C-alpha cells in the first residue's frame, strides 16, 4: 500500500492500490455470489440420510488422560455401542448391569410419558407452552446418569429427563410447568425452565447458550478449591452459533477446568437446519482448534452416550480438563407448541433418521440379552403413564390455569433482591392499595379474585 | 382499501421496500424459508430470492454485526431479532458500534440498519418473551427508537425507518400483532374492525419523530406507546374522562411539542408504559414536562408502568398496567 501512502493528502484523499491484479488475471475464477445454504430436505422432498460413519467397535477407547489429538477420529466419526441388531459391541460398551440398564430404560420411558401428557395438556389449554423432547431421552438420561450429585449441571430446556435423573419429583416438575403455587420457582418462568438446587441443577433460562460459559466458571470454582467435581452444560446445534459457545470453549481451553460441554445436535433449530448454522457440521471437531478433545456420539444410543460421559467425567476428575461432546440426534417433534414443523421440513423426515429411537433401541438390547420382554415393557409403560396422570391431577390440585394458579401477586416482588428494597416495598404497597380499592370486599391478600385472570 | 393486521402490515412494508430498493435485504433467525416465527417475512424469500431474504445462524450479535458491515458497504439491511428479550447479545454491536459509527468517523461512515424486533408482554411469555427494553436504546445517542401501535403506523413507520440513513430499533408489540389488545385477555378484538387496519397495499410513509393524538381531550393528557395505547384508550372510554391520548410512535427522537402543547392545555398528565418504572422512558417524559410545562401543571404527573421486577409468568396481568391502574392514575391527576 506504499502508493496509497505517498498519494495520500491530509485533507482529501482517495484510496489507491499499487496492486495491478484485475479480474482477468485470476486463475479459474468461480462465480462470486452470496452463498446461502439451505436445509437438506424441505416439505415435498423425500428425505435421505447418510448412514452413520462408524460401526460399534470401530473407534478405540483411549486412556482418559490421552492428548487431545489422539481423539481426532472420535471428533469426526461417531462413537457407537448398540448395533443395528441390538447387540452391544466394542470398547465403548460401558458394561452396565441389567439392573442399571432397566433403570435407565425406565427413566427414559418416564420422560417420554411425561412429554406425551404435557403436550396433551398444552393442547387442552392446561399449560401455557411446552417443548417436546421426544427422541432425545438418551441425551437427557444416559447423559446425566454417570454424574455424581456433587457435580453441577446446566441443562437446556429440552432435557426434562435430566431433572428426573437428578431426583426432581414428577409432581414438582408438573407444578413448575403449570406455574402454580407449588412451583418451586414461584410461577416466574415459562414451563420447562426448571431449577432444582437439591439435585445440583442450575436454573434454566430462555436465552440460549448462556449456561455454557457459566458452566466453565463453575468448573473453575471447583478447580480453585481443588475439588474433583465436574460442571456440565448442554446446548443445541443452533446455539453453537452464539458467541457464548465460543466464549465457553475458549475459556475452557485456557483454564482447563473440570467441565464437560455438550452440543446436542438434533439437526434443527426451529426451522433452521444445522447445515444452515455452520459450514462445518462436525461440532465436536471444533474442540481440536482449542487443543481439547472432542467426542462425537450417537445420541440415541443409550450405552454410547453413557460411556462417553463416563470417559469425559473421568478425564475431568483425573485433572485432564474439559471435553466437548456432540450428541447426534434428531428433534422428532415441533420446536415447541408454538411451532409447525410441516412448514419447513418433510413430515416424515424423522422416520428415516439412522439413529432410530433411543427407547426402542435399549428395549431391543435388553430383550436380546434376556433381561426384558415386550410384556414387561408394555406393563411398565402403562404403569408410568398412570403415575404421570396421577401426578398431573395431584399437581393441578395445587392450582391450574382453569382454577387459578394460587399465587399471591405480592410474591412477584420477592427475590428481585436478597431483601425487599424500599422502592419495591412502595410499589408493592401501591399494587395492594389499587387492587384492594378496585375490588371491594377483597382483603389486601391473597387476591384470589384476580388470579382467575391469569388463565387468559 | 385492504384490511391488515400488524403482521400483514409489517410484511407489506418489507415487501414494498424490497421491491423499491435493491439494496434492502431482510434476514434473521427463521426469517427466510419459514417466514419468521411470527410470520412477518412469510413469502418474501420465495418472491425475492434467498440472497435478499435469508436465514442466519442463531446469533444475535452476529446478525447485527453483519448488518452493520452490509450497511457500511452499500446495503440497507433489515435484520430481525426474534424476540427483543434476545437482543442483548447484540447490545455491544448496537450501542457501541451501530449507534456511534457516524459520530466516531466524523460523519464519514454510517450504516442504515433497521432492526425489527417483537417486544412486550401479554402472551404468557414469562421473563424472556415479554420484555420492553426500549429505554436501553433511547438512552443511547445515535439510535432512532420506534414502536408503532397499529397496522397503518407499523407499515408507514417501517418504510420510513428503512429509508432513514440513521439506525433504527423498530419495536413491534407482539401482543398487538393479531388484534388491538385493550387489557382484557379474554377478548382480543380483531384488527379488521379498526380504522387503523386500513392499510394501502403500496408505498406510503409515516414520518419518524411525530407523535399521534389518538383521541383529543381537555381534562388530562395520557402519553403512551405500543400496546398500552389500546389499554389506555379502553381505560379512558370506561372512565368517561375527557382525556387526550398521545401515542408517541417514535421515542427517539421525541416529538416533545405535541406533548407539551397538550399538557399546557390540560394541565395534567399521566404517562403509561409496560417497561419497569425506574429509568423507564416515562421518567424522561416526566422530567421534560416539569421543565417545559411547570407553570401549566395542576397536578403531579402520574406514571403507570410495569413494576420494577422481572416480567413474571404466572402474574402477568398483575404486572402489566391494567385499565384499572390507568384509570386510578387519571382520577388521581384530576383530583389533585
């Protein structure tokens, strides 16, 4: 740019380049247009998926303190355990007891029953909103079972199974989603935005991905105290575009705390396919650029998910630092009850998903081992559904959209700060006076007459 | 004349500008193929092609940053932030970059970006789908901040915003998209019965920086914007008070003369907004009125606002200013 400098006038100047290259000098130019990617399948298309890259047994299971670059094939391939025939194979088989497997299956089935009933509730106007996690139960359940209760988890909103694993009672989960007076977050959040401190599960917020770098910070706190505990967080494929993903993985690579970062690649972020979200859809491979191990796993393979989590947890506890895990799965249902996926993807797209259904696959595996039966499965399913239905009735007895949620409006002012500051105390009084005068006959608390209006 | 709801009006405004100006492009999360989660861009990608209307990765900071770059380099971008609650990853790009670009370059560079974003409560959206963050942006010199309250204004103001060489944050009260919510969640009337739903198909513009007097009156001035225009109007109708109702439409730059003229006439004023009270834009209006209309005031200026709490899910209707609260404030202003 010497020419530019010498010709520059301090008052008026135009940029000049000494470079003489013109379009005619370019070797074999490609058309220069704005590249706008699209989804692989749209309504009307016949969906076709590539088969998964690896078979069970193809990828070795290195020592958990292995250098990150030993795991290159694990980041671009896929760790699998359950084969198409339902048998478990390869070094990643976590060798779980039949009892452990049955309890995992039961947890996934409970999560599915809950999902089906809650979606039904929303359609009947008994919930304001819901998000289905159907088909992603292995991510939520096998993804959480290997953690100790002293580990701190930052899930996303599409994994209620994780809350079940961490001991949140069905009843409490329902009261939260209904937003009634027994909701432990006091009716403040939309459904599925759980918080369960007793199970060391951090409050979920709607802004996506914010929890990922927070988990890195939580892990740094463990490291500061020399505590061999782990912080884990989950985000979706769409969210991996957010700055927070990059903050998280970069800070993780700098401070090497005991954290496990997950990208749940369920292919779709509302209407946006993961191919539209990034030029490189091997999300696990991003870890390599930060000198961290990345593991890509069949997210509908209960055993593989369990094993990968165990590996990363052991690495973190041994002081080996963070791992990025990509769980490859498929969002079977709409993004949420406000969404209509038939507008942007073929209605039958999920039927061709090579990962199948996580519950069916574990069921077949257990049956094949002689540890389960179709009859046992059906009767468990019926029992779980009864449990869910009974819990729902119980939950609605503490307040429902139809009968009133039962909150005193004054609780709105709690928890903004540790203690109620004067300006909020004044606003609370203002609200009480207004409401009391507007509805004569009502005592100042508990505003029962107004709660009905929350049903709107 | 066609009847449009606010979604149709926004879409029509985008369509008109995409047709008139080849430098206009529209993008954001789910905006392209799907047409937006609120359907405001439905059909635009198939009409104008994926290079002018497209889906982006899920990253608000990135969306606004590329909009600035495009704007710097000759385009006129209209990015969408899916919910204004999600605008904050882009806060640095908006407040430090977009707002200050002209100033920091001594007028050499600017980016004519119009950020569309649905705002406000009343849809059972809880903390993160209900916020009214306009005051963060009115507090930032260099930004225009617009919030229409009806279909006719939505289209006309959107066209003016896109044509403006200054950056605009264009808030769309989502509770109003499909009907003029007036405070009664049990019954939201459709737009088609409203005169403001008569929206020309083609080009027209509504000037930025001009408030509208929705209803003339002599006894008290009610200043508001967005969804609260309709709630305040219903409150006034119920009360029988002869109130003058002003819809600001543009918050920055503010149409101060319309407000002061009214308050000098009525001597009384109530400001209503959905956002929390402390440092809400209402505080600015109250401060300006005491400065400019002090000798005309007959009563303290009232404020009816969201409470200084996050927007709760279960107590939505206790949080949002109601007709009753507005009426009470109007009566207090009259009684003083």
